[in-house]
C-alpha cells in the first residue's frame, strides 16, 4: 500500500493538468474578489436611490464570503472534477493500470490508493482557491467594518469541517463514475452535467413545491425561495449539500449533512471498489 501511494503521489505531481487546475482555481478566486469589489462600488454609488439599510444587506464582505469558500458548490469545483477524472482515467488510457494489477497488488489497495491521492488533489486545489480568496478578499474588500463578532470562527471552522467531509464524499462519487466509465471524455462529461443539471432540477422541484403551497402568501413564497433556493432536496445531492451546511448549523441539525456525506463516501467507495474488482482491466 505504501509503495502504491508513493507511486500515485509521484504521478499526481508529475501531471501538468494538476498544476493548471490549481493555478486556474487561484485565478478564479482573485477575479471573483475583484468583481465583488466592483459590485460593492456600484452599490455604494446608488445610495441616492437605495436606502442605506437595504444597501448594507447587499454589500459583499469577507465575513460573508469565508463560510462558503471551500464548499463544493461553486463553478471553481469543476477544476476538482476535471483533475480527479483525469488522474483516474488517464491510467486506463495509457494502460499502466493493467501493469500495476499484474504486479500482484490487491485491487482493494490500488483503489484505496487512488481515492486517497484524489482526495489530496482535491484538497490542494480547494486550498489554492481558498487562500487566494482570503488574500485578494483582504486586498479588494478589506476587513469587515464591525469585525467578525463572537462565535464567528467557531461556526466557521465547524462549517469547514463538514465541507471537507462533503468534499471527500463528492470526490468518492467522481471516482466511482470514473471507474464505471473509464474514459476521460465520458467521465468528465457525465460529472460536469450532474454538477450543473442536478441543482437546476432540484431548484425547479423546490419552486413547484413552494408555488403549490397555498398556506403562504406570494411574499412568503418569494422569501422562502430566496433564503434557500434548493429547499429540503438540497440534502439529497452532494453537489448542493454544501449550501445547506450553514442553515443546518443554525437550526441545530448539522448532523444531517454529516450523515449524508458519510453515506456518499461509503456507498460510492463500495460501488467503485466492487466494479474495479469485478471488471477486467484492459
């Protein structure tokens, strides 16, 4: 197992795509912080037409951004998807995976080694995005005027802990798809479609549910949607689960996203390992 891990980490750090994804993630964060600062400037220039109370709720601050920077729900996460897909499927295309299995390594160890390295790869890309967010957030947005407040960092690191668990669950799901499909293009296409289309379907389902609720007024329906566009269905899909962590923390139901993420990890790894053991490596 140790030799497999050394070999896989060596391959990871030799892949140009890994560094490209990490650099692009950092660049996306910098651009995002710059655009947020420009949006703030635009909002502040509208003080004559917009009430100060309403404007203050629209201003983007580092305090608002920090809880969301490692949640695997944003566009930047496609870089993690691409990186993980390429790392697993490239060995099928090159034929090196067959050579590794022929050397007598247990397939369970081969699979676990790939999963561990993929998780580390996802962490590094996520860390590049998060660090860039903090650095350029301080440059473009500055520190919050009123400080962070009591209990902020306790909540922040609790959310981060759950988000990391969700990240592992998402990587496990991507790896499972990669072992099922085995090709670069097919795996990337399926995972990217799922990343974007499933949240859209969940949003549509939530809108229909809200609109059919006759007990609420139109204003209450609008407030319900804007506060949580995914509704309770967010807890069923790993790609939207990260957006429900903060709400779960405040509702005292933080255990729900934890259990869902663990379920994704166990089920995805079990299916992926079973498929990898049963199918021939060509």
